[in-house]
C-alpha cells in the first residue's frame, strides 16, 4: 500500500514555488537596474548611488555598468563641484560596489580599474590606488579598452606610481602603441602632453622599425588635426 501524501504537501509546494518566483523576479529587477540607469544625468546617477538604491545584479555586465557609472559620476563636473559630504557619500558607495565586484570576480580587470579610479579620488597615501591599478594590469594585460583607461589614470597620478605600477603602465603603453586601436590615443597624448613625449619615445625606440614608423605617422596625423 502506497504512503499517503500529507495534506499540507500541496500547500507547501505552492509556497515554495511562489517564493522561487519572487526570488527570481527580485534578481531580475536588480540585474536590469544598472541597464535602466544608463543615460541619466550625473546629478540623477549621483543621487541613486548615494542613496544605495542602485545595486548590481549577478552578471559581469551588470557590475561593469554600475562601476563604470561610478567612475564617470565621480569624475563629472557636477560631483566635483558638490559639497565634500556629498562627494564622500557617492565615493563611499562606489568604493563598496567596486570592492564587491572584485570580491565576486577576482579576475575582473575593469572592476580593479574602477576601484583604482575611485581610490585615486579618496586615497590620501595612494596605496589603495596603486594596488588596485596593479591588479587591473595583472588580470587584464591584453584588454586594450581597459588599458586606455588605465593609461589615462596613471598619467593623471604619474608622480604617485610605485615601481610596480610604473612597470605595468609601461607595459600598457607598449601594447597600445603597437595596436590599431591604441596608437591613436597614444599619439594624441604625445601631441598634447610635452612631459609624456620623452617617456613614450623611450618605449617606441625599443620597438621594431615598422612600429616606430607607424607611430611617427600617427603623431603627424594627430598634430595636423590639432
């Protein structure tokens, strides 16, 4: 004789099903939030971040959008001109989100870059900035689009770079100046920043002749545009 199912079993299964649906719906809402936040003005994004209302989902893309929003918002003219307590509120939330992203995904190079950019705004002795910058270099040595951002950040804090960060920075420059995507940004910086010229020239002189000629041509084009 088969065992009889307890009378509460259908109700229990129904409750489990409803709870599962609710959890899935909540996860979907969190996953969509960073995508829906795109296109907002810096003031609106800053308010969402400071309030803690904007939270990432579980995917790399969701984290990438939200920490990218953090970097762009912290460096926006709006936030830079706000009172110190407002800037600190946004920076504090953004630092927590960036740390959360690399804790969930230790090889998330863009998350490490974002943390470095956030630390560059808040870290007085530059220790956190350098450590995060190095982790981004280690975890994404060949990701050109991240390397372009790392180079811009490193150049803005060049005097604060440690020896390890400087080695990573030079590796980024060497990669970019030989790439179809990166060479244009390096040439523009060469034209616009006299202090950069000697350093990048020393790197270019170690490259094959073809790469040197390509860089010289790119610089001439950038100079003509400027």
